[in-house]
């Protein structure tokens, strides 16, 4: 039980660091890395629970999350490249223009 608590505590710390990175940073790449850190913290919880309860189901879910994260990484990194080429910056404040309609019409 002590090792399970240690793993869950570590995962909570990692998730908190990732959450703070998403909330406080302006660089899109840093935000992406923080999201990945949060995703890996959740995977750590799944794997540690699977090990503790001697079940393969949480570990299978963790493998599915890893596969989804790989696909998400390809899409997100290509999006970062396109946005950087267009605006020459990775500051997230610049990209608020993308969500607004042209108000001149």
C-alpha cells in the first residue's frame, strides 16, 4: 500500500506541475508539453493501480492512452509548425484572432 501511495503522490505532483504549466504559460509548445506531462501522470496512476490490484485492464488502458498520445503529438506538433510559419511566434495571445469572426461585415 505504501508504494501505491508513493506512486499516486508522484502522479499528483506531476499532474499539478502540468496544470500550472497550462494555466500560467503563454508559449504554445510549453502548453503542449504540460498537457503531455498531465497525460503521463494519469498513465502512471493507471499502471500503478494495475500493478497493485494485479490486473491487466488499467495497463491496457494506459497502452491505449499512449497510442492516442502519439497520434495527438503528430497532429499538435504539425499544428505548431503551421502556426509558427504563419505568425512567426509561439505566443498564445497572438492566436486569439483565429477564434474571432471578422466584425467588419
